[in-house]
């Protein structure tokens, strides 16, 4: 007898509905799964066999064929366990065919319990777009699945419970997200503002703090240069404390990425705090950009709508740094494999920190640099010109003086700075309206000419800066974007000379 059920496959960050057909025919006992399954799907045969037996049902000892369609789409992951098990029970006549139109997702333990399954949010979303109304998911993933409005989410604890529901002997109730409050994980992280250093705890470095405020207000890329121990890493780690909270749409975008990556804690389905990723400089290209035989998100996609902090920037591999160029410009990363092409979102703030030379003390006011000028130049050239041209704000972070270290802090708190940033972001949201642009850094050349209006004296200053700083066309536009953000922080509709002058001081200076 033939039985059908539905499940989902993940392609990039999107789901695809998969039809699961189970057929039991006379012959010697055999269990075949066809339809380009990977090793995890092939191993589901043993999990399904043990789960059925340990759930009080009978595993059919005949020739079993399970087909996963479409057959040309590679299937990966453990989410196929539950639909395969129910297909076998329906095909063998132990369970009525009442779940054929529903979506079944979940990994089975050997005792029949359902385990958390990654990628739940995009899979349920594509099921809704395909016209499916009911989805059966592991109970621990129910809150995540319920983020897709308009779906009947049925939380399943075990295979035995689902069998009883299908037979009508017991009922699984539709999950009500209001019935239980989230605990721990990503949502608790949103309220845990003490996780990140407060700007008030950073002694001195007022110029760097101002640069961070401008970068956070406009979503600009930032590079800090200074000797060891000057506070570059501390400043970068305090950046999340001044970033505005994500909008609901942004939170869903990020949650979808973390769901596919398997990084959502069970019971905490929505990531509301902007991501802050800080990979070590030994990271591979695939770890940074994403990749694999079946492409998975890398660090730059996990930083989407948040911050990618690259400490000791020149120590990263040359190729790893160069692959950042396209995502920084296009806000997406495209990975091509023999099976197809996958595009991941990559709209992030890149924050880098570096020493000015190999010993770290070039230009330091107290400790002499032991490097030759050629060594300093060679060290700084590890970051290519095209990549440097994609950085909006360059700021020096000098040694902190003794008096500032021992004097009680009187600096602004992160809450005060965040309030100004929120006002500037509100101006940008109103300016861009219903377009896909969110911050000033997202503007293209057309939007720059439309929204970056300068007064007369500012135009003269910009003309002189073009020749003296040898600005490229990209650098010219980036200066205007930063100046627009500074004007937004000041509440000005027009970019004035003071705004443009501050933006120009954030451009890099030559070594000699």
C-alpha cells in the first residue's frame, strides 16, 4: 500500500516542500530511501526502525521503498525521520491516512521522542506559501514554528503521541504561543544589557567613541588603529550596547539565518539583539563567507543586521580579507556549487581593529617603535587598497593617559548615546520610506545625490578634499554618506561645513 506525507528541505535559507512516498510491497525485508538522500537521511532508516518498535507499533518486515520528491534535489539533515516513520505506519495500515495533507518535521530518538530540528522557521514559512495549513513539529520547536502567523502548529513530544492523535485516541492541541513564556536563550539575551561593556566604562578615547556613535547611527564600516592595550577591543565590544533594537522584520530575518545554522536555543525562537560576531583570524574562507558541499551560512551572514568584528585585522589571510569586498558592496554573498547557486544576506557593519605596525608602537607617544619604515608600510599593505576603500570611518585609538585611567568616569552612558542614535535612525527610516534602504550606508549613488545636499561652503571644502586626499569615486560617496549621518545626529536637513569636516577627518592618513 502506498502512503504520502509532506516535509521540507532547506536550500540556502529557504525551504522547499518535499513529498514523502512510502510503499510496502511483498518480498524479502529491505528498506531503501531514494531521492538523493545524504548520509543523515540514509541513517534515518535505523532511527525510524527503533523508534517505531519502541513506540508500541510494529515495524513492517517486508520490502520498503521511501521516495523523497523532487528526486533531483539533494536532501540533508534529520528532519525526514518523522514523515518517514508516519509514512510507514500509514502504508502498513497501523495508522489512518489522516495526516497526508499536513507537514511533518522532526528528528526521532531511538525511544521515539522528538529532538530539536534546525531550520524550522524557513521550512514552516515555505509550507504556508505552498498552501499547507497544519504542521507537526517537535514540541521544543513549537515557539519557533509559531512565528509564522496563520499556521496551525501542533507540538509533538513523541512518535507514540502522534500515532495516538492520528488514531483518534488522544488529541494534540494547537500550540498557543501565549500559553508559555520564553525562558533563557536569545530573547533573554535582549534584556541582558549588562552583557556588553557600557561606553561610560571606557576611560578616555572620546574621539573614538564619537566615531563609534557615527558608525552605529549610519551603519558605517569602521577601522580602529592603535597600540596594544589602548582599548580597541573594549570599544568594539561596547558597540552592541549603543545599537538600536532590531525591527520585527529584521528580527525575523536574523532568526531565519540562525534557525538554518542550528544556533537558535530551544524555546527561544526570536533573536532580537543585533548579532555581534568576532571570528578568530585563523578562520577559513568558507567559515567566513559560507560554503560546503551543501552551502551553509558563514560568519558574515551570521552578522547580518549586526556587527562583524575582525580583531587583529592584518593577521587574517589575504584571501579571507579579499572575499569581503563583494559582500561589503552588494550586501549579499553568492556561493556557487555544482548543484546550484545560493545567495545569503550579508548586510552588516564591519568593525576592524589593528596595530599600526608589527611591534604595535609606531607613532606611540611613550614607547619607541622598533620597526623599519618599510616594515610598517608592508604591514599596513596587508589590507588591500580596494578593501580599505570600502571602510567609511578610520580612527586612531592612542594610548590612554594615567590621569584618565584613575579619574572617576564622567563619560556618557550607552543609554544616552543610543537615544541619539535612535533619533538619527528614525530620520533615516522616514527618509527612505518603503524602499529597501535602512541606513545611510545602504545608499547608492542615486540616493547620495538625492539626499546628501551640501551648502555652499561645504561644496568648496569637498572640492579641495577631493584633490588633497585623492578620493576615488567610491571614497567620495562614502564621505558624503558619513557627513549625512553626522548631519542627522545634529538634526540638520542640509550637510554643513562642520558636518563635512568631521566626515573628512575620518579618512585614512598615509604612513609617511
